[in-house]
């Protein structure tokens, strides 16, 4: 059993901790918290071992009546792999502890591209992560884009990808950020950081991305315009996307008019926290005009990197092949293949 520590128990860390426990080959060593809030109480009620990120947070948690097992160093010491789900760029401070204790670690997309020496999306480059000490699971938007571009590139050759991303303003648990009544260029300059991030996984795909924030917490929405080297048709593209791992097609005519309908589908499916792990593409939107593929895709920012983190853990341990890992992860999460 791979003993997994989750450092950071926010939007991403909470999901990874729960899903580690669904894996037949993993156990949860524990999680870290800073604040003694309802999320800490929820972890406590689930029976998770809780550690402070430092002495100060250990004391704060303990003073609030939460049983704390120790501090981050104690947790990391007993783990085989650490999933660092701390806030953006905190991983660059935490990495020295993992190095000091010679532990393997999975970082998240908020870290600099070079933190781990390899940016990871399971279906694109699982093999390259086998046995490594560190890997960085890329951000939600990059993960969704890499799955689709990698598949279209393998089948038709992608000569250019242009992507416009309408980004959710913030996550549902965060009432402190906007925009409320505005569309915010994110940034006004071109390209946004997403294209270069895709190139950290798929260096040979020319891509330009533009992004802006809209007042929603549900999902991101991507408009993709992709030039292919080989001639293709709408039917061939749809058939390819239907075969692509962790991609789901939905139909506008079937009632999927918006991202809200996709989150509603997750409720109907009984998915924990309404999570959608797949890149969701509107079948109706898929069009081929003059060798250019057009489509709309929605990304559930809170959930899409969950399966990638689980596969990244197995890749670092180095004892499980890509198909076996992805199949196990998919099965435990209810992802259809
Ligand atoms: N949210 C998304 O949509 C999303 C999607 C994909 C990737 N990511 C990436 O995933 C990472 C985590 O993001 P998130 O949205 O989960 O953040 P988050 O919700 O703010 O959670 C961060 C967690 O880390 C804890 N923490 C604070 N300082 C820490 C430290 N120094 N060491 C360890 N833990 C610390 C916080 O503790 P308290 O709860 O006690 O304050 C909190 O539990 C970031 O790199 C982000 O870019 C986020």
C-alpha cells in the first residue's frame, strides 16, 4: 500500500484525500491544516489524522479542540508520497522538506513549471514520470486542453490551436473574490499563461490562448479552434473524442444548455461534491470548416485534476503501468472508458 500524505486540505487537497481512500493500493497517512475551520472539523469527523503546517497552526488547531497528531515534518516522515495541495507557490517552500526527507511529491498547477522538472497529464506523459521524485500536475484548464489536443494530434496532427477561455471567477467556497458584475480580461495581453503551460506537456503543439474571467463559480468554458494537418470530418472528430480517455460528450439538444446543466448532471450521477472529472465537450458544437476543428469544452476546475493526482502518485512509485493506473483510477471515480 502506498502511504500518501496530503499537504493542504482546500479545494484540491480535500478531494485527493477522499479519493486516495478509494484506491485499492493506497492509504492516507494524514492531512495538514492551518485554520481550525469547518473543513478541519470535517476531516476530524472522517477520522483523518490531522497535522499542523507548522508549530503555530498545530497549537491553533489544538486550542480549538481538534486532535492534532503533530506537524508537517512528522506526517511527511511516515509517507511514501506527498501530494502538495498548498496554495499557489507555497509548494516552492515545502519542497525543501521533501528533499531533506528524500520523499516523493506531487505538486499542483499553481507552482512554477520548473518546480518538479516534469509537468504531468496522465494520458500524455505518464511513462515519463515513472520512478521520478517529483512531478507537477498541471492546472485545470491545461489538463483539459492537453487531453483533447493530445488525442486530436495523435489522430489528425494539430498544426495550430487557438483557444479562448472564459474563466470562472472563483471557487464556490470563496465569497471574497469577484467579479460580480463585470468581465475581467485575464490578462489583457496575449497569450494568457495557459498556452505556454500546455507546451510544458505537449511541446510540439503550436497554441495561443486568450482568457477572461466571468461571474460564475461553476466551471470554465473553452472555445477551441484547431487546425489539423490531415483532412478530417466532423464524424471522425466526434468518433475520436468519444474514444478519448476522460473526455465526455454532451448534447445541447439533450438539455445541456450551460455549465449549470453539467454540474446538475454530476448531482444526478451521485458524484461526490458534484465533481466532473472529465473534459466535457458539446457534441453539437463540434464542426469542421476548411480543415479547422471548432468546439466548446467545459472544465470543472475543482475536480478535473483529481484523477491526474492519483495517477501521478502511482507513476512516482513506479510499479504500475499507465493503462493499469488510469483504469483503476477511472473505475474508482466512476469515469466511463
Ligand atoms: N481551485 C482550483 O480551481 C484549482 C484547480 C487546479 C489546480 N489548483 C491548484 O491547486 C493548488 C491548491 O489550490 P486550492 O484551490 O486547493 O487552494 P485552497 O483551497 O486555498 O487550499 C489550500 C490549502 O492549503 C493550506 N495551506 C495554507 N498554507 C499552507 C502551507 N504553507 N503549506 C501547506 N498547506 C497550506 C490551507 O489551509 P487552511 O484551509 O487551513 O487555510 C488550505 O487547506 C494551487 O497550486 C492551485 O493553483 C487549483
